[in-house]
C-alpha cells in the first residue's frame, strides 16, 4: 500500500481527487481518497492498494496539478533528522550567482550554475570553474551580498524551528560556501552546517577553495551519518532543488524536491510545486497550530 498526501487548490479538489482515483482504477489499481481538513484547506490523502509509485505520480500530475505531494508506504510521521540544501531551497538566491554580480560576471556564472543544477555538468568541475572566475574579488563583497541579496525562502524558518522543537536534528548541507551558509544557518535555526569554503588572502578571493569539495556525495554521506547516530526506526527528511541534491533525496525516507529541476523532482518521493516550505509540515501531518513562528 502507498499513502499519497496532497495539497492543492481547495476549489474543485473533490472532483480532482475523484479523477485521480478513477485514473488509478483504469490502470487496475484500487484507491480511496479523503480530504484532511485538520491539516488545512486543500489537504487530502489517497490510499492506494499498490506499490506502483510511478502510477500514483502520473495520476496526481494529470489530475491534481499544481500540487504539493508526499508519497510513502506508511502514514507519514515526523523525521528525527532533517538535511537540506541551501541555495534556491532555504534561501531565494544562488549565492555564487549573486556574488558574481559584484564582479560584473553574473550572467556568465549563472549560465554555468543552471547547467550544473540541471545535471548537464559535473558539479565539482563547474564549481571550480565558477570560483576561479571570482579571483581577486574583494572579500567585502561577501558581506554586501549577504546584506542585500540573501533572503530566506518563505516558510523556511517555520519549517526548521518547528521540526527542531519536535526533536528533529537540523542540518544545512550545501555546495555553496560557509561564508554564506553559516549566517543563513544561524538565521533559520540549523544546528549543523556542511559546506565549501572560499579561499581568501589579503582581503581578496583567491579563486580557489579551502578543503575538500562538498558535493552530492557529501550531502548523501551527511544524511547517512546523521541517521546512523539515531535509534532504529528513525526517519529522515531531505529537501533540495537540483541535480546535486539527488543522492541525498533518494536516500532519505522523505525526499522532497522544492520548486525543483525536473531530474530532482523525478528522483524524489515528495515535491512542493505550489506552496512555500510550510507545505512540508502539512505533508508530514503537523497542523498549523503546532508550528513555531
């Protein structure tokens, strides 16, 4: 059996649920749907007598879109560890693109960033190339960028603080940089940061990194490490938006793609396409009255 939690426009939701159930029935899969008003307007659940997640995704995408969704083989429950990407997930920007604007090369770097997020380029090579282009940029640009360009994604702090209040370990792991991730983590409430570090010498960026590269394998390893410290039966949640997040999303019990690139969305068992990050709380079954604001 699979359980699909769904958040969609409440107008016409009943008819949309019926259409999705009918599509599954035509595929030979039994399903029942019900709305969950205790979790908010537009929240519903589809119980499916099958483990064919592909068919469930297809029915939802065809009949209940846009939507926020989590598909599991059990009723979703609170995770004990939450590991998240930063850029375009916990914050609204791509830090390296915004920093590049201070060097006058945003368009050049943003094009490389986009291709890497789509999975068209090797992440480490693309990162090394972009960081190299920032050589000799004043270190002061980092503080200026943080102050003027970096903002939390709507719902990010509520998601982190609510999970933390319920006993969940929160970890920010990013292919971005400690110079941005550390203040972002403090702002949002993350308990641990794993990131790259920009090299700085004599007040200017060196065009290199300090230490090993934090990439997709690091993200996956961090989630596995954190989960291994918890007791048997502990659940994990991961959120991300790009190809670099796929291994982490795939290994998590709940891998949620947030406003994601197609490859990341396809790899996830959950996605947020319409709401903000508080949608993750509703999908996990946390009513708004219990959110930490």
